C-alpha cells in the first residue's frame, strides 16, 4: 500500500459525458420519427432520382408556373450507396518513417519486407 495518496488522474464518472448520452432521448425520438416515415422518405428519394414535375403559383400574379426538375444525381448516388455499400476511397498518406534511427531507405529489401509484413498483419507477432 502506498505511503502517499495519489493525486490527479482519471476518476470514474468524471468529465463531460459524451453527446450520445446527453442527447440520448432526443436521438431516440428523432430515430422513431424517421423510422415511422421511412417508406414515404424512400418514395420521395426515388421520385428525385427520376426527376419531378413542379407546379408553383406566383403569389403576386396568381399565374401557375410548371417546370421539370431533372433527375437528382445526389439522390441516386445516396440510394446506391445505401443498397450496394459505399465504395472504398483511396487515401494517400506520406510518413517520415525510421527504424532504430535508420531511414527506411537505408534498410535492406529483406528488412523492408519484414516491416511491411508486420504492418499488414502477416509477420511475427500477428494474431494469425
């Protein structure tokens, strides 16, 4: 048993609660409202994918304007992403990597291959 009382550090229950806890009831209510209207929402998205005919009355003159709005590419892409899954995006990263003080460029091909295998989960210490 330590002779001193520990000071500082994390304490159970301390700190700001996450937003998921703070707004839990509001999020649950919003999710229920969306779920209740889901068939209607999907129908409207499908209409946007096909394009819609819009009728609008001019408030000043009372004239009726009718026009067509073309298919909405974003609505179509959203629906495809929901059904088929979002395609993976390529991310290019640059890193200045050194191993035990040596630049990766100075390592042998075998050393680089071993490091690459370890990073990819194929080398020593990997779970498989």
